C-alpha cells in the first residue's frame, strides 16, 4: 500500500445499486449524494486509486460486501441539473454546481458479508471515532484509516 493511498466506506442500498450492479458495469458515477460533508469527502479528499469498502445499507443484513477503487477525480454530478431526477437541485447551476461525485470501479466481492452486527462487536478495535459504529451517524461516504481498512478486511 502506498502511504498516500486513502480509504473510504461508501454506502449504497442494494435495491438501488448493489455490489453486483457495480461488478456488472465495472465503473459507475457515485451520484445522488446530497450531504455536504459526504460531498466534501468526495470533492476534497478522494483521489484516483483510493480504496473503497462497499457497504450495503437499509437491507436485511447491512454490511461490507466488497471493495472498489476511486476511478476519477471529483466532477459535477449531472443529476443536480436534471429536473426529472430525484436528485435535482434547483439552486445548483452549471456555473456554480453544488454537488460533486467520483467514479467508482469494481474491485472484488467479499466471500461473505461483514455484517454491521459483527462490525459493532469489534468497535473497540476500530475506535470510538469510527462513524459506522457511532450513534446517530448517517453519512453515506466517510474516511476509513489504513488500520481500520486492514482490520475490517481481516474479518472476511
């Protein structure tokens, strides 16, 4: 691992876009993020080649189901300009877009889901600051330390 490589966890509802969908298409724009902090992580923090833990949320067994990589630098999310999109933002303009995204490339599916319940059992090893186990945190995109990345993948 290069010391400059960063790591992230990105959540997606499998009914909307699953790890299987990403495997099928290969690379996909990570559109529809409408939280400023998550947007800032993509816009200001993510670099091509960074590692991603792909997490299925809002499903029977939420958890980490695969890995991916950041495949592009941040650029404007086109859905903010599309009046027919659920992610349309009438206050956003092409001259001053509010929402950014990155492309995400499939890497691999895990042999099994590392469930949220299992992750919570290891919260002491991940640290109290780990957003996934912190109460009230609903971010869909957040940073993961190299140590957390390595530990979480050791659970597979």
